[in-house]
C-alpha cells in the first residue's frame, strides 16, 4: 500500500514517493503544452488563472449566499464550480475597472 502523509512525514515507500510526483509533473507539463495549442481554451484558462485569487476568496460566499438559497441542496459539484468561477470572474473584472478596488483587492497600484 502506497501512502504519503506530508503532515506527519509518513512516506511508506521512498521510490514511489519520488516517482509518483515526478510522473504527475511531466503529465501536467504535457497537458499544459497540449492546451496551449488551442487558442480559445488557453485564453479562457489564462483568464481564470488571473482571477484565481478572487475565485478562491469568494467561492464559499457564492455557495452560501447564492447557490444554497436558490437551489437549496439540489446542485452538483459541477454547478458549484461553474457558478463560483463565473461570479469570481465578474468580481475580478469589476475590481479591475476601479482604481481603489484594484488596489485593495488585487494589489495593483498606479506606479509602473
């Protein structure tokens, strides 16, 4: 049984502990290179990446204040992810348009 528990530094098999993350790294690298060839997908994922901090901070609020009151408990994880990303992207774009919000929420300043 292969097990990694980084919190308690419990590595059951040293070879797998090195091999599995290395293989995963190269798989993600190849996937990223393949995605980069598709212009639309690359652009969408790039924009989501730029807004990822806002998405991370707001996804729980989206679930508690928007999704649960409207859909109650009749939603799946895919609906949750899609709505969280859309709301996060909208907030990111809104914050980008305001100098004050851009400074407070995104850490951007006028100094270049």
